[in-house]
């Protein structure tokens, strides 16, 4: 199966499966799981935070960060395209009673600080209290510049609010920028890292923050039904993903650029190759192509893509150049000449 739908579709390698089978475990609710503890201590030190918490998903990690930083009736600033606003079920509002204040993302994925400043609420009982800015890196495959991260920190300091980073693919950003992960993590009060996307773990995310933030997040995780028991079974794979797989993300980026080039030379397909910064390619198909039919025809050849126009293609550790060539050959036979 060749699956371009997302980098969440990767399957654990044999090393991960072996580690899961032999992991030393305990009751994590009591803090007794040595494999979870090892992962959390290592992750906190690696990213220069006081503490870390292993979560079941990026959605959970982001929600817990919002609930740790914000009280009921508070507000957080974010982008219209932010994952924790648009794609996570409205959890902050539904479960945290936290009001989102989204603004339109700029074309490069950033948020305009003047626009953000204009929507911060006055200190007045009529308004929700603006408590937090949440940014995302990467966003739709785009990397936030290093100086933008610095500016975001300065902005939140000026307005006396906290800064959370949805870093689901933060290692892709660090790879594209050719910097250590701490060059990005140093600017924020909390950060989530998804381990089951490009890093290849079967499940899990890490939430990083201060001792106070993680203490609050752990309480809210329990309230939300997320207390875990012998979670070392999955933490063992997560640690391998976090330690080893950032080193191979450049290959995903190279494959994405190769895919973009191959798509761009097909008739009726438009790709802006300059926009491919990490592991995502967006391709627009001309109007006379039946996208749904194309998706179904590719599926019969064991090739999976998500219908849309443009279509997002995501490269990951289960996609190599041979797979890309096979896909391009199949697509060439489907597209009208």
C-alpha cells in the first residue's frame, strides 16, 4: 500500500515492536511506570523544559495545554487554520470553557502581530480575559521563520500572556531550518510534539512545559478520562521515535520535492515547487479531471490519496522514490491526455 494521505499512517518498525514487547511497565497514574518516566525525563531535558507529560494524542496534548494555561471564561488567540481551533472538535470551548479568538493566517502561515494586538480584550468584566497565544509550526507544511518565533515571544511578553506552540511537526521545522530543536522550543511556555506523525510512533504525543503547567495538565488529563496505567508499552516505541527518527526527516523533505517535480510535469497538474518546504505537497488538478473517480481508480492499485482540489500529498518514512515513481506511473495512465 502506498499511502499519501498523512504521515500518521506509518507503521511501527521492528525495533519499536520489540521494545513494546519487552517494555518494563507499572501504573502511570501512580507515577510507577519506569518506561513512561524515562521518556518524560528524557524529553524534558532534550527540549529544555522543566517537565514533560506523555499524552495519547496531539489533540489531547494541545487541549491540556490550553486548559493548563487558561481558566474557564478565558480566551486564547490563534489562527483560523490552527489545528487546535479548526480540527480538534472545538475541545477548548466544549471541555475547557475557553473562548478561541482566531484571526486569519498570513500566506506564510504566520499571524500578524498588529491584528493579534487589535483583538486582545481590555481588562474589563464585559470581556473574556485574553490569556494565551497559540501558534503552530509547521502549518500546512510551511515553516515559521526563526525570527518570527522570537517576535512571538516578545509580543506575548509585552501583552503579559503565555505562548503555546502546537509543534505536531516541529521537528520538520527544525530540519528545514537546519537548527537544533531547542532553537525553537526556547521561545515558548509550552509545546506539544506529535510522535505518531513523521516520527513514526504508533501512538502518542509529548506535552512540555514548566512544573506548574504539567502539574495542572496532569490533573486535567485525569478529569478528561486520560489517566493511563501500564503505558510503558507505547512509551517504549515513542522514545525510539523521538530519539532516532528526527535524523531521517530530511529524506521525507527530499522525497516531497521529488514528488512535486514529478507531479508538475504531468498534464493538467499544477504544483508550486517553491512552496514545498517540508513533507507536504499541494497539487491542483484542472477542472475536467474527476477527482473522486481518480481517487477510486488509484485505490484499486493500492494507492491512497485524499480527495480535494488541491490535493495534499504527505511523504513519510513508508514512502520512498520507488513508491513515488509507481504512483506517478499509475496517475499518468489515469489523467486525460
